[in-house]
C-alpha cells in the first residue's frame, strides 16, 4: 500500500494548523513576526531557553532559503 497520500495529508493538515495559528488575519502569508512567534513557541515547547527577534528569524530563514523576502506563502 502506498502511504505517500496519507503522509501528504498529514503534512497539509499540519501546515494548515500552523497557518491558522500564526496567520490570524488569514492572509495566507507568514511574515518575520509571525514566524518569530512560531519559533519562540516551538523553543518554549521543548524547553530551550532561546528567544529570537524578528531580524534573527529573517536571517535564519535566509540561510536556508536565500530568496526569502519576508513572506512565506501557504
């Protein structure tokens, strides 16, 4: 049995959940402030004593995604 569609459904569901939580205006985009909130919540949830500022989130994303222009689109 091919599990790819199930995994894709789980991933899509997770993405939808993230966007619903961190995109309160439902724009379909996450900016550096939204993403910073996500990262900081993630760090707190795993008890890492790290707090990022928006510029740090922006810089971190640019390392792995050089074309990042302050918006991640769903």
